C-alpha cells in the first residue's frame, strides 16, 4: 500500500474525549471514527487490525471443531418471548418496530436464534456434538458506553454455541472452547486469565471470564501470580482427547482467580502475600455452560440412544474482537504510539522514504516495496512528501513492527536502516540484507 493513495487520517492533537491510552491512539492513528454514543466506523487501518484479530479467532474456532455460519443482526421478538428473556433482558436491548407493527430487536446475543436453527433440523444424538459460531455485530444499549470501542453500543462478537446430548458431553465442549480461548488470546499477544464468573442474564451454572490485566480495566480482579507461568495448549492439541482437555482445564483452574462478583476474600487472603495479585482487568471473553435453559422452553429436543427425547445441553462462548483491539493497545504501547504484536499488525513493515524527490531513494524504496510485497508481507510505503520527522512519528504512532528508513546518505553508501518498533533497535544494512532479514 502506498501511503499517498491510502486513507490514514492521522490526528496531530490529542483528542480531548479520550480518557484512556488505547482510545487516544485509535483516534490519533485514524483507526476509528465516532458517529454517536458508542457507535464507530472502522477506518482502513483499524479494519486491517480487526480483520487480523478475526482471522486468528476463526482459525482457533475451526481448529477446535466449531463450524462457522452467519446469523442476522435483526431478530424477531417472538423467539425471545418463547425463551422468556424478552422482558427480562431490560433496557440494554434495542427494540424496534417494523412497518407491519411487528416487534423486532437488534440482537444483543443469539442463544434464541441458534436454538431455533438447531431445533429445525437436528433430531438425533448422532448429529452431536455440534458447535456453531459466527462473528457478527451486536447492539446493547449500554448505560455508559465509553473508552471508544472498549465499551461501545454496537460492537462485534464472536459467539459460539455448543449442543450435546449429555451434561458430560457439554462439559467437554466447554473445555474445548476453554482451550481454544487460551490459544486465541496467546496468539493475539495477550495473557488472558480465566476467572470463575457469574453467569448474569445468559443464565446457567458453569462460567469463566477471560480477563486481561490492565490498569484501565473496568473489573476488579483477584488472582494467583503464577498464571503467567502456565503453558498454552499446543497447536496440535487433539480436541477430542477428553483426558487431555480435562488436564488443561484442571491446571488453569487450579489457582485462585475471581472477579469481584465471585470474589471470596477469605480464600484469597489465605494465600501467601507474595502470591496474591489484586488488579484491574478487561473482560475479553466469556464462556458459559447453561444446560437446558433454552432447549426446554424452546423445545429443542434430540432423540437419545435410548429412543427417548431429551432437551439438548447447551453452552455459549463469546469473544469481543472490537474490544480486543483496544485491549491489545492497552497491553502494548509506549509514549509514541502503539506497538502491535506481529500477529495483528496492520502492516508488517513500513518503508520510509525520507526524500521522495531523490531518484536513488525512490528506486531503492520501490525495490524494497516490490521484494517485500512479493514475499507475502503487508507493506506500507510512505511515499508522501511529508518531512522525515513527521514520517517517523506516524510510523511509531501506527505501530508497524518493522520500519525501513531510506535516506539519501545511506543510499549513497548502499545502505538502509532497519528499525524495530518494539526494541527501538536500529541497524544499518544493505538493501539485500534488509530484504533477507524481513522475509
Ligand atoms: P461487560 O461485563 O464488559 O459488560 P458482558 O459480560 O456484558 O461484558 P458478554 O455477554 O459476556 O459481555 O459478551 C461476550 C463478550 O463480548 C465480552 O467478553 C466482551 O469481550 C464483548 N462485549 C460485551 N459487551 C461489549 C461492549 N459493550 N463493547 C465491546 N465489547 C463487548
Ligand atoms: Mg455487559
Ligand atoms: Mg461481564
Ligand atoms: Mg460477560
């Protein structure tokens, strides 16, 4: 991508409305644009990051055996009346009436709709287990939308729904998602800690929130320090291996970890002082097992091996991609801007041409651009006629992991400078060496 042809509306000033660093940098880097309370556009740079986050989420959902579909944002109130949640959900639900005076709503979550899809075609235990997911916009009329896309009203969610004949089966499905989430957050460069959680309006009896520790987090959390030392499940994990998944789950739930709603002060205080961590956290994912809470009222039955009809056991599993993007920034930035983990960086490398009027700088930059792009890297080429200082500031602000500085003096000596955004390390090398290093 040539910056001269891109759309990157950088803000020079600090936006006054931004209270936390991620919101400030997302606005300054031209990633998002606000339209109303809790409603945002994702501008090209932001969209790139969001797509990369979603790709990782998808890969890990697919790896665990979940199957993707896509449900609409608009739902009929009838389904929610059937499940008994229409009144109970309260003011967070955006209720809409269509021209035929039918009660509709913008989905805040999809348990009812997926149960409707399930019951319309799955009749036998032989079709189980099944886990269906989608990545779709949700709307919740939050009482206090704030911190940019961290808590917005319209936001994206990956929501998966599992179906099993028995409680034991459903618990295995739950542990599959548990392991998939550990892998997902790790690949996003985050250490997320699963904490016992309240089930809230989704209902049910087994639930974990995945929390990232951050000073700006809205939840108060309490946990053991040793979570940072636990291993992440390997890429070749066999998700059908019941014992293996049980082992992962047991390890990751062996130490104290709870949000304030579930906090047991006595149990926590019993830990040696040096092992206690009380901090603030951001909820980036939440998984629930809720049994037959929806299948019973909505009559989602499957025939078991005994020939009898059984209400299906369900779980639901959410991740917030549009919250994860600011959460990653909260966890990884410095005073100059964002420091993206490689896995979600909007571009892998930026070529900074310090003097576009110089023919030699132009041809070296073009050669780098072509070679790196051909090697499959996402490359941004700053070919604008901004002054060098502004170009460096932009590259740091938008957080591209590798910066290649092409200046007249270096080029005359046959060299460019390769800078690592995270370490700040700068090394002069030949153009070929720069290409070799990044590919
Ligand atoms: P919170 O406690 O922050 O209000 P929640 O518990 O209501 O979140 P869930 O119903 O568990 O949210 O939804 C699953 C995931 O969706 C959350 O873990 C979070 O990542 C994301 N999410 C929920 N509400 C929002 C929001 N208003 N803006 C952005 N992401 C959200
Ligand atoms: Mg909420
Ligand atoms: Mg919550
Ligand atoms: Mg939650």
